[in-house]
């Protein structure tokens, strides 16, 4: 099996390393090669493609892969603007391509353990954006720039995604978002909100770029008391996620978070 990874940032390199460890030959197409992507795709027989470019380019790059009949794994969020979305969905569905949006926390044991019948859950993520990507200028990252599809709401969509995966369709969602500091150029650094699911579960959530130390947890109502569970990201989550995608490609079936499902969440949010 041979894979192409569009985007050579930290997440693209992580996926590439994991694929190599699984014995899959990988070709990274970095930002300075994007203009030649059509030639690269035409000159190589890729079995799978991963889109790890800035959020604003996700749909454009997914369309490139789809038109070459390549099953697609797209990093979260699926999109930050829906320009080209219907075209993309039409292509992948007409050609029956396996698709997946990468939300690795779905494969974390602490998330898989959440009772889908829980009545209430409060989720939290916070970390100082300046500390996210060592040896880089955080203000040049997509996170800090609206024109690149940044902002903590979509950047940290993991929390809303795992709630969606455990509790199902959303009945109502409300939130406030704001830029309280200069840690970003023009994107929100704080979001606070509430989701009510059709199964009756109520979920409160807080996402921010501001916490001095890394914090990711949920408080879930269990046997009449709120119990806190700390969530730590492990590379095993990423590996199990990509293994799931590869298995779905080999069996010619859809993944647990295909493009339609990911769109279902995003259309509720933005």
C-alpha cells in the first residue's frame, strides 16, 4: 500500500511516521509542492490520501484526491468553509470512495468508556496556544488566523466530536465565542456553550487557547455524582484511527466518521 500526505506540518509528519511504522510507503507533499499536486497524483499510484493542510484548504485538497479516485482521510475539522462541499460529497459518493475525518479521541479508551445514556456531562479543553507547537511562531499558525480557518471552536472540535459520537444527533446547541487576548491575530480564543442531544443528554463545554497548563477532562454524572476523568492523548489513538481507516478501505466500506457524518456535526455548529 502507498499513501500520499498533503501537508508536512506536525500532524502530517505524525501520520506519515505512523504509516511508515505500519509498513506503508508514504509521500509527503509539502506546501511548496502543492502547485504540482495534480502531476504528483497522476504520476503515482496512491492507495490512500491524507489531507493535513490548513483547514481552509481541506475541501480543495480532498477534491484533488477524489478526482483521482483515492480514498480520503481528512484531518479535523472537515472544513472551515463549505465552498465546494457539495461537489466533494457528490464525487466521493458517486465513486463510492471510503472517507474519514480524523478525530483521534474517538479511539481513546477514556472516551469509549463514556456511558451513551449519561444525563449530563461537562467537557473542558484549555492550553496556552504559545506552547502548542514548539519552535514556531504561534501567530503564524492557522490557529491564530481566520483566513486559514483557525479559531478554537474548530481547532478543538475533538470535544464536540466525541460528544456527538457518544450521544448522537444534536437537538440544540448554543455558545458564545470571543477573542479575549492577543494570543491570536483575529480568531476566538475562548468558546463556552451547551449542547442538548436528541437522546436527552445535556453537555456543557469550554474550549480555550488560554490555560497556563494543558487541561483536558470531562465531568460525567454517574450514580448521582459528577466524576472527573482526565483525558490524555496517546499516539496509540492515532494509530488505531488510521488502522480503522485502512481496514475500511480494504473492505470497501465507510468509516466510523465519514464525510457525511462529519458534515452532520459541522452544520450544527457553523
